[in-house]
């Protein structure tokens, strides 16, 4: 059951990504040779007009094949369209992932509410109490950055805090009050804390639901970008990466835990995972790495600036090398995930 749910989750997210490429390509009159779901050998397929629609053996990945690295004489060939039309097609995949994450966020926020950064209680003699924080305060800024969700404060404490006092701004009775809080390290929780609790998720009206759905997608995008930066600066290592196998395990674990509390909890948990994965996929595909959408956009931007395309053979070679390196990384991460599960 866990594997089926994980495959469905991946399938929906990947289909939506490829559908973005497909729909915008069709809108711009670009020929799509094949629209496929999955990787590996073809299980079933059907030619409809100029496009071959197919399902492949391995339930991960997918493609919208448009002959991006080919020079063709046909007027509707990908590389015979304007650079702006091609940019739109390439960008549409990640964009559709962000749209999907937003739609799922609307459902989640509408059902469960919002984790507003409100202080429910302040522990006696805690760092927060010593700094003058009161129950009912709403945190608006942490270390000079605006926050809208309690999780943003939690993520700051987990990912960014490196010691010393934290400048905090809270709203109290319509006024903003600034203070400095020095977290204390708790051995039991193995983390720094300031001694506050929050009131839990709170329901909001329709307009606020839309607003916080946008903010949810933005938060997931920021966390993904932050993770990439941490990988580049070696704050995270290769051991922290997870591929499809690792994500399937996470989906399974989350499903099993949510199943203890009923169908609503299962739905919300799976949707939250889908938001995370879809936003993550959108960001990762926009990285300027050959073979990814971001890599192709780099070549198109250079073409727009130069007024002529990079030689097709050179671009194809670079994307091929990038693809081989990505596949090697995927195999390594998959092996690492399997080892983690076994051990």
C-alpha cells in the first residue's frame, strides 16, 4: 500500500510537470513527438496525431519529447520557434509544479488552518520571559526577517541559529516591540529553545486561505533553496540527499503514522508531502544544470542576448554529459537510500 501511494504521489507530480511543457508547447504550435509517463521500456502506447502517448515500466520520471537538441526543417519544430516561445515551454514544467503545490496548499490550509506565529504561553524564567515576551504576542520579525508562520521561527532555530542573542519583534496591542532573546540549550531535546508554546493551527477566512497558500509555497521554495545553499557550502553532505527510494520510505513512514489517526490525517499528511515534493521539484529543475530545465533556460537566455543560438551540437553534448552525471548521482543516491533502509 505504501509503495502504491508513493507511486501515485510521484506520478501526479511528474505528470503535472510534463503537462506544463506539453500544454505550452501545443499552445505555441510546437510538435510534441512523445508524451510519456515513467522510464525504461514502453508498456503501452498510442499514436494520436503527431504525438505518441505512452506509459513506461519504471514508475518514476516522465518526458515531453520535442526534439530540443535537433535541427529540423518543419515549421512546427521546437528550434524553429521564437526563443521566447521556447523559454515559455521550458519554464512551464516547474511553473506547473508550483501551481500544483499552491492548489494542494489551498486544500490543506482550508482544512487545517494556519500556524500563525502567535505566542500561547511563556515559561517562567525562560529566555523569552527574561526578554519581556508575553502570551498573546505575535512574532513579526526574527533576526531582521519578516515571518508569517510559526514554522519560520522553528526553521530559523534549526537551520540558521548559530549562537548569541536573537533580535525579535513582536506585535502587542497593535504596537511593535523589539527585544533580544538568548536561547538556552536543552539537553533532552538536543536543541536551543526560548521557552514558548504556540496555540496550534487556526482557521482563517477565504482570502487569508489564499494568501497563506501562496506563503506556504513560498516557504517550501525558500527551504529548498536554503538546502541547496547548504549543500554547496558543505553544511550538508551527500549522505543527506535522498532519491526516489528514500522518499518512498518517508511517504510510507508518514502514511503509517497518519493511519493511526484516521483518513483526514492521512489526506492532510500526503498533501503536505506532495506540496513539499512538488515545490522541491520545481526549484531543482530550475537550477542552471545541463539537462535540467534550468540548464536549457541558460542556453535560451544566452541566445536571446547574443541574437543567435549556441551551436546545436555543442549544446546537445553539454546536456548529454549533464544527463550522464545526473544519472550517476541518482544511482549513488539510490544505493545510499537502500543501504540506509537495510541498516
